[in-house]
């Protein structure tokens, strides 16, 4: 078995991310395995820097090719908050807290960003970004997905939040799907 045919490990503790990424990659016949590998998460305003530090940290003690993904919700009128701190902000004030903070906001424009990092041992890490533009809804809608999905309405959708969409529908539009499709095309042409 060549190194590129080895099982790719997706290092994440977030099962929703894993389902979305593995569902997308299966369209390209790429299989991955989830492992909740504990890793260093540096503080930075840049998802790229966080993903790069994280993949180097994981790759250092794993013999298989690995993926990590760092993502966040960036709200324009809040200067990009919560951005790289999305996980913490979700756990503390949640979607309802964001709706409260947004009460007086002039603009509800926002974007979700994802950076997928891949490391095949012995090679340089590679980054694959994806962005989806949209807006923050005025109330919670839908119970599907995870995190801030019930308050995010993608611009290219039909007015529903990600929380109202099936995973397949979200995967047609999401930041994560754009990053994953970039990775999949690179992976298939480089194996
Ligand atoms: P891992 O680091 O273990 O992969 P995590 O959930 O902590 O899992 P992040 O540090 O990348 O991952 O946090 C991203 C947060 O941003 C996530 O917890 C959600 O609150 C939010 N988020 C990212 N993508 C999202 C999406 O597709 N839908 C809803 N919320 C999302």
C-alpha cells in the first residue's frame, strides 16, 4: 500500500463536522476515520494560522495522513466576532446570545469560514479554505445541523437557515463543503 492509499484520519471532537466532511468525501470515494486527537489550539485572529499550528501538532505524533478543520462565524457589524472564538462563544452565550448582541446592528451580513488542513507525513502541510456569505436571522429557525446553523441564512439559498436544511442541502452551499471539495480535487489528482 502506498502512503497515499493509507487511511486518512480526521482529527476532530465534533461529530457534526465529521459527518459533513465524510459525507462530502464519500462523493469522491475518499474514506476518512474520525479520531478525537487532543491537540494544541493556538490563539490567533487567523483560522489559517490556527489550522496550520494544529495540523503540525497532530502530524508530529501520527504516522497516517491527517486532516484537521478550523472554522468560525464572522459577523461584519461586530468586526468579525466571534470568528476564531466561535466554539467558545457558542458554548457560553450561544445563538440566542448572538441574536441579543445583534439587536441594534445596522447590518446582519456575516460569513462562515472553514480552513481544512491536510498533512501527509514527510510532506509540507496544505491548507484548503472555504467561505459562504449570508446573514444572521432575527430569530432561531430549525433544529438540524449544529452550532450557529439556526441563525445563519446563506445568500445563495432559498431564505432558510442552515438549521432548516438537510445535511445534503447544507453541503451544497456551506463553507465546509467548499473547503472539502477543494481538498478532494487536489487529493484525487495527487495520489
Ligand atoms: P474540533 O476543533 O474538535 O474540530 P470544534 O467544534 O471545537 O471541533 P472549531 O474550534 O473549529 O471546532 O469551532 C468552530 C465553531 O464554529 C463550532 O463549534 C461552531 O460553534 C461554529 N461553526 C463552525 N462551522 C459551523 C457550521 O457549519 N454550522 C454551525 N456552526 C459552525
